[in-house]
């Protein structure tokens, strides 16, 4: 059996993961991370980690395992939050949870765990890992969690082989109701605690207020683009990948001004809430943002053609192969199931590698493709690779 350091977050999933590891005979050590102190923009107006730490301590006491506390807030701000601010400032839509796993939980946290003599680190993620032999060498595969409603493999789409090699996911084979049942049976304090929501370690936030810590408000105009905009009628051939992946681009002459906003960098493509413009049969959605000119372009209705595209592009340097044995070379192409945001149902499409990077050509047009998001591609249950959407 091994010495395993588990990230005890104060939630039910990591609590049950710790119990399972003990049941398997491992030497289990709890490690609680303090990653955020600032409460600016948090909807609770309180620092949620205080309560989380109390619950982590109660669980550790119940399981009779040691609990260490480490403050990683400086690294979290530098590696995750500053990146998030910078991406929004550029008019992009980052996913801080993916970054948090790559940069904090399986990097900085891993190093802290190794100081405690850990052979493995464990988390409460709903995903699975299997190790197979390829040409006589071990390869770790990242698999979707058994609970389709809770699968969190997408959040781990940037992990490396070295990070996966050290990782254990004890609840990955369980359904959420089973996890709750085990927690109740073992009288763990977290059994009925609600799942955390919002940004990893920060909690639920009012995003514009949160971003205003570094990004200034700036009044600008909202222009509406009608569904009959002439360029929507032009279609590119399937082999013209660059044209299919090109975002819709507008100027103020393409639509009428219908309102004002407080800063284009506070909005993301596909966003519905926060526009403050009513009186329509159908809701308005953000079609595009221009942070240079500080203009937002919107369209009415969920079926507006400006919300949909057939393809996206990922720069070569942003491609990441979780399973390096599946790496494609330039000119290669392969069909995968793809998602561009957490909880999005998998979409059928083809990954096509060119010298400049990768194109993903979807069978059906996709809604709300936004630069900065992560696209992840799957073969069955296996998450094969991912990349940051460039356009």
C-alpha cells in the first residue's frame, strides 16, 4: 500500500475519496489548500475557505488521519487569477478551473505533497485513470467518470503524463448518490453539504465586479446585428477550414445602436444575462465583443445565425495531448467526440492537423465558440487531448 496525500477541500467528494483510500489500506494524509483570501466580488461576501477548513478538519478527525494546511494563494493569484484577468482584458473567455488543476492541484499542490513523502496525490474528481502498456512503456489514460451527470474529466484536460502518473481518483467509479450514501453511513460532516459552485477556490462571483479589481469600467455601445445580415448567407466549403473557423466580424455600420454597456471585456460570446436591454420577444445574446473599440454586438434569439460556427482553430503551441501515443502529425485527421465547455454534451467532429495548428470541423454548427475556452476531444471514454481555442 502507498502513502497518499489527498486534497481535502471540505466537500463531500474529497471526504469520501479519503475514506475509500483508508479502506483500501493506504496511509492517508489530508492536505487543505488556502488559495484565495480576497472577497471582492464574491456573492456570499464572505471568504468560503474558512468554512471549508472547518469541514476538512471534522472529516480528518472522523477518519483519524492527519491534516496539514498550506497557503498557496500567491501562486494561485499569479498562475490562475492574473491569467484570467489578462484573458478577459483581451476579450477572451478563460476557464480558470482547468488552469487551477494544471497549475495548482497537480503542480504546486503535488510538490507540497511530495514534501510529505507522498507516492500519490488524490482528489475527489469524478473521472478515472487506467494505465496501459504501449510498446512496452506505461501510458496513463484519463477516462470520463462513471456518473455521466458528474463527469469532470474536462477540467483535467491539460494534465501531463507525469501529473497523471501520480494521480488517484477514488470516486471516479461511483455515482453521486452513492458518494452521498457513503458519507452519511460513515457519519462524515460533509454528507449533506452542498456542492461548491463558481470559480475554483474563489466561489460564486459577480464577474464584472470581480474583474473590476483590475479592469476598469468603460462605457461603450451595444449594436444589434439582425439575423438577415448579408454575410450569414455566404457558406464556405468543408475543405476551406480557415474560412469555416473564422469568427463573425462586425463593424458599427452593420447594426443599429440599441444600448450601452460598462466595458466590452466584461462580456463573453453567447452570454445572455447582464445586458439590461428588454422589450424583446426573445432574449438578446452576445455575438461578438470588440475590446479595441469597446463595442458589443448582440443578436435576438437562441437560433440567431451569428451564434453558430462549423469550425474552430487551435494554434500548434496550444495543442496538448493527454495521451501522447494518440498525437497526430501535420496532415493527419481523425474523428473524435468533442466538447468546448464543461457539461456540454459531446459533439461529433473531426480534428485536422495542419502546420499552423489544429482545426476542429464539427458535423453540426456549434453555439457560442469563444476564444480562450478549452476544446477537449474524446475517443469513447478516453480524453485524448485538448487545446485553447484561438478562434
